[in-house]
């Protein structure tokens, strides 16, 4: 007799569902919160725009702090180096829209008042921050002038600063310091010598830089690179103890510290004051190139050292003085714009030289007024190829025959005015020399050839009447 286990009756399926099978199903177990507490719902993430806005606000705050620190440093510098203008009816101008600054390199030796003070370097700079250009005009220290207010009719222009220095209060009233007097009289002398007022222009600001200040600026930059165009030997370079020494420079690019660059800029016994003016402008351009090459971050890091070099430390002769209110907002913006936006290759470089010289009276240089004014026409206008009317002459510095002729034909097809080519000294690479103050044309030519641009004369054994000289090296392609 068999028996069967009775099964419980099957439950009916719920409406619309599957019937129960009495099978056990495993359900996922919920994990408790790590803390053992019930899980709390998270807040929704901050929107992308909110995070961007927070980052922008932080960046603005940092920028404002940086600008505040910069202005505080500039204001502190202004208090140390700025002196009031003592001329009657002082000019009102701004580098933002155009200003003329007379830069005077002074030979002022602390502790030796019996030696007097001279303005041995005179450079008139035209600054235009809005147009992003600047031009330099070097005035030889032996230029013959009449100095107003002191009764000197035929003397050297470098005497003007010393006369104002020695007679400051007699010329400009009680309270005028020797430096203020020297600046004022030098500015008035340059204005009359160049006939600036006939052009509706003035010397708007003056800045003096002594030897220590010049060398200190270069050392603060870490040195400059100078391409010496020709061998220089000076057997009678003046020393600080009033003696002389022998100095020598080999041709070619070389790194110079402040003391070496100062000697290079001051030496003149091998050639003339004209050659010295070219070297001084070459050093100014090298300073601009060095500063620009540092980039924004490097420039910011350099700023404290540059300010210390300008303001001076430890007493003695002030390295730099100026009548320019550098902490005035428009002046500061103009100078910052030029420092960051001016291409050194676009710097106009002019000098009163042999082309403008009428004759010499002893060691005094007498310049032709018409030729001087023609030079000023170029100096006061923005660099432009159309205005420069530059001519180009190519010299072969390689052993490849006919290379200078081929390069001349190539660049003539690019729109340059060419003089007949010639043979030149051996060159390690192609260089373009801006001889006659044609920065716009020289810059385009250097880009066309992929060559190095040098503002100044070519090697000494290259004789040319061209505005721009090209010396071909082995990197040139026939």
C-alpha cells in the first residue's frame, strides 16, 4: 500500500502576475553607511558656472594685489628718483600720446667737486606708447651751441649741464638743487640747438644716469649681449682715479656685464664721438632686448633688483634722477606699454653725424641746420618703409662666387632698392646692418633673409653709402 505526502494547496497568482512557486529568491542586501548611521543624501554638485565665477574672482583678486604691490614699488621709486621741474611753464606731456625725454649720461664723481660735472652723453628719446614706437637721437657732446642764460655763445653742448649744476639757484631761484639746474639748462639748450619749438615740440622730461647707475641696471638684468662690429683698441681709456688704461674688444657677439658695457659705450679714442654714439645706442637696444627676452614672469622677478639699481643704495651719488612723474597713472601706463609692447627691432636709431656736419672748428662740431632738420623729420615720425627711402647693398662674406649678386636680385624682387653688390669680410652667418636709421625696412629685410638684425655699422672694412648693409654668411642659400 503506497502513501503520498500531501502538498499544500497552491496559492492563486496575484492578478496580472506569475504564480508562486514556493522557491526562495535571494535579495540584495543593503550596505549600511560607513559610520553605521543611515545614509544621508548628498548635496547636488556646484554648477560649472559657479566654479568658473569663483576662479575668476580669485584671479582678479590676485591681479589686484599684484598691481597694488607694483604701484607701491613704483611710488617708492618715484619718491627716491623724481625731482621737480624748475623751468618756467614746465611742459605737460604723456608718453601715452607722445613725449620727448632728454637722457643725460653724467660724469659726476662723488668726492671730487673740483672736477666739475659734465653731461657727456645726450640722447633725445621720442616715446609714443599708443603707437608702440620710440626713436633715439644721439647728440655728440662736442656739438657747438649757444647756451642760454649764461652768456656762452660758442661752446660744447656737454657744458650746459655743468653750468646749470653750478648756477642752479641763480638761474632758477632759491631751492633749486644743482641736479635740477643742470637738467633745466641742458633741456633749454637742446631745445634751442635743435629748433624744437619751431616744430611745436619741447623737451618734456629729463633723466640723468651716472656711470654707476648705467652699470647697475645692466648687472640687475644679468648682463647683455653685444655684437661688436669691428676690433676696438683704446690705449687711453679714462679710469675713476683720473688715470688711463688700455681696453680692447674683439669683433663678434659677446656677453658683457655692467662695467664692461660701460667701457664699450664710453670708449671713443679709436674712432670718434660718432662711433661712440652708435655704441651707446647699441647698448640701449641690447638692454631692451634682454628685458624683453625675460618674458612677463622673468620681468616681474627682475623688478626689485632693477628698482634697487635705479634708486641706489648706501648713499653717494644718485644713480638715476628724472623730472618724469613715473608714478602718475598715465605716465606709468605709457612706460609699461612700451616696456612690454615695443619691439627692439622697431626702435628708431638716429644720430647727428658726418652726414649733417658742416665743418669743424678745432674740436667743436658745427652742424648744417638744414641737414639737422631733415634728420629730425625722420626722428619724430613713426617707423615706416615709405618714409625711410632706404637703399640696400649686399656683400659676399663667403667663398661662393656670385652669391651677393644672386641675393641682391632676390631681394630686389621683394621690393627693396638695391645698390651694386660687392665682396666683404668672411662672415660666420648672414647679418643685416641698419646703418642709417631705417628700422622698418631693416626689420622686413632681416625677416626676408632669415638673418640677424644689427642696428649699427657693418664691419670696419665694409665701405658703403647704403642705408642698410647685408653681409652674406654660409647660411645663405644661392
